[in-house]
């Protein structure tokens, strides 16, 4: 059997020892040593859908942009309308290059009139920082751009029981915190930015606080949440959860070669807001009609297509897989793929080449999984 | 890590159980544990012949796919059909119900080149 190597090198988050204690299997991800799983990816995934899961996501990057021109800079950088990040609203947005290709997909918090917090993908932190600084300099914006990742610990508490687990530990009335809203509060007496966001397709929270309190909050949550079925979850489940919810992963569904429009993120691209990086290219792409687009596939066997594997219809190659995995909650194999226009329709069959053999797949609507909004948790 | 005394092993974490001139092949407890949840198995057709060390199938977990290699040269005379619908049997019972193929070795001399239980144990502990 091939490939049973151990990971080496890489940065440790403040909770590394906790992961080892909890039986985490450590791998290298974007230069960070994090658990891919503790017990089993399937078990951890189901835990999040049915109860709750706790993820150490400290590898994500946090960048602060502050100054009189902070808003103008953000508005130029992102495709979404930054003026919608009013009060305690969080916005999700792609960030593009001039040619419409994607730099990263990020969350934007307007902490104050002139101060923004951007949360970026782990693998892109250095690149994004440079990109933001470069843009600030080119326009002579009066801003300070700071990478505060090293002084920020981020946890994600996700699942239908997340609110029930977190509420006893915080002074903030979580029933008043809607989806994609944030608040400054205390969790286990520790100052914390609570954000009702996540990467799993479930209700849940992302918590940002000082690393020195990491172990305390991690342990408190796991202890309090035990009766509700809370378990620590690793990167493996994080990926299977986001794929079931059809959430993009940078480097797969988004990249310098893939625009947000091609990735199906049109609602986060506000051409009408005024000029921004990539606007002309995206406008052109929209007007000309997309030449390729992201679709959802359900494999008719359980063989898993991986990134790059070709997709065929009637003998012709029509695109490639961007992400594929076994979906534990849906109990089947699913994939996202980028296919050329004219696009295949939902219900049609295609073939995917996996290790030299062709396997059948059906085009299905996205997302693969959607939580019921009338959840009584 | 369970390593039955009565089996032979490869460096690539396959096991072989000979009975007369037929042998059963699977992957070890160490291998199934490293892989995590197995969700798909690709097995060869009955009748196909492979050389020692050649990949005869694939085991797919959530995170990755791994080739499985023939411990010795031979012909496939049976495959475990149950694994098609229930690949997780390999995780649950890698040495018993999780067997993958049955072979007729074509060159019995090669069997001597395999590791015994203590040899495999050493490999796994030092690896």
C-alpha cells in the first residue's frame, strides 16, 4: 500500500498539545500542523450535522486595515459591496485581480468606521497581505495594514446544538445574533469576537480571541458541550462538510484562473457599486456569457473523483473536477466540476475518468446539502 | 496494532495467508488505521495475473486513494464481492472478513521473501 508517510515541519497553533491529547492525527496543511481527524472523518462529519463539532481554525489569517481611507481600499479590493458591512453585518466576498481571476475569498468585518478586519485563507495570508499593501500604496491610501494572525486564535463551533452549547458561556444573547452577524462579547470571561458564520452549512459560530486563552476556551467548550454530543473535529471533516454545502475552496473552485462568476458566486459580485479590481474583466465576462461554469455531480458508484480529473460527455472532454469526496451525511460520492458551455443540465449523465477508468455521474443541483432553516435549536 | 502470528507480510502493509496452494490477501490493521474510513475498493477481475509488487487494486479513503500491491506473483482466483457495497469491513476486520483477493501463487519461492509477524512488527514500530 502506498503513501503511509508522516508529516514533518510546519507551524503549530496554540492548541497543538490539545490536539495530541485528544488523539488527533496531525498532518501538514498550508504549512500548519493540524489534525486531519481525531477518531474518524465520517464520525466527526456526522457529529456536526446532528449535534456539534469544534474546530481549531487558527491557521486562518487575520488582517487589519485601519485609517481614513480604509473603506475606500476595501471597496476597491473586493467584488461585493463593502457599504453593506454596516453595523454588525459580516460580508463574504471574493477579491480579484485586474483580469477577474481570484486572489482569495474572504470575510469582511467593519469593526469601526475606519477599521476593518479581514479573515483570509491560511494558504493565502502572506500573498493577501502583500496584495492589500500594494494596492494601498499604488493609490496612496492613508491606511495601516497589519497581519494580526499570530495574535489571533480562531475556533469554529458548528452544528444545530452550537447555540445551546455556547450560550451558558457567554454574556451575549445569542438569540439576537442572526446569521452573518457579529458581536464583541465575552466567552468564559474572555473578550471575544463572536461571528455567526461558518464553513459547514450548519448554524454555528466562529470565535476570535487572544491566543493566551486558547486552551481555556477549547477545554470549557468541550466540557460543557459533552452532553450535547460536541466533539473536536479535524480538517478532513471540515472539507467533507463544506463540500456537501457546495462552499468553494480556494485553489480548487477559485484561483487566479477561475473568476467568481465561473464559480457561481455572482451574488457576491456587485458590478453596479462602482469601480473595483477586476470590474471591467468581470463585466465583460458576464456580458459575453460565461464560457465555463461550476456544476454539481453525484457519482453513480462510490469511486471518488479528485481535483483535475477529466469530465466527458458523449466522448468529448467538457471540463474537469475541482473537488470530490465521499459525502458522509448524504452517503454517496459528490463532486464539483468546472464545465464548458453549453452546460450540461441537471439530470444529465456525464462520465468522469478516475485512474484510467470511466465512471458515470449525474448532474445534480447545488448545494448538495442544505440545512433546514426552521431548526428549533 | 494487531499483527497475527500466523500471517506473512509485505513492507507495503499487505498480508498473505496461505492454505495449500491458494493464498488470501488483504491489508494490515496498521494500514487500515492509517487510511481512516475506507469508502471504496477497486478489485481486479478473476483470472487476471500479476507479478509480485504489482498493484492489483485500489483502496480509497475519504482523503486519498492508495494502490495495493501483490505480495507474490500469481493469478487472482477469487475477489471479496462484499467489499463493493461495504468497504468499511476492511476497517472493522482487516484480517478476516476484510480479505480482498484469493490468489494461486505462480512462484512459491517468493513466499520466502515475505516478512513474518515479528519482522513486520519491527517495521511498523521503527517506521
